[in-house]
C-alpha cells in the first residue's frame, strides 16, 4: 500500500464518518421530517389533504374545530 492509497482510504473514512455523524445529529435534533410531522403545510386547514390526513396534528386540528 503506497502513500496515495493511504490518503485516498483516509479521505473515504473521513467523508463517511462525517455523513454518519451529520445524520445522527439531524435525527436527534428532530431536523429530519418524520411521518408524524407534515411537510406539506404547517396550517392543516389550508392543506388539500386535510380531510383524509391521519397525522396527529390534523386529528388534533379537526377535534378543535368541532
């Protein structure tokens, strides 16, 4: 293994580690959209899917509207 291969392999490890750490950081700080959070509209009543939506925020919005 020569110096060029060592540098190339080290670069790959650093990049993959950075991607892994970034994904863990985003997931733990809830920056990643999960099925529990709507990404279409923050205001449920303005959303075209409001009547059929089963997300907790839509259910809560419907129950407050009645």
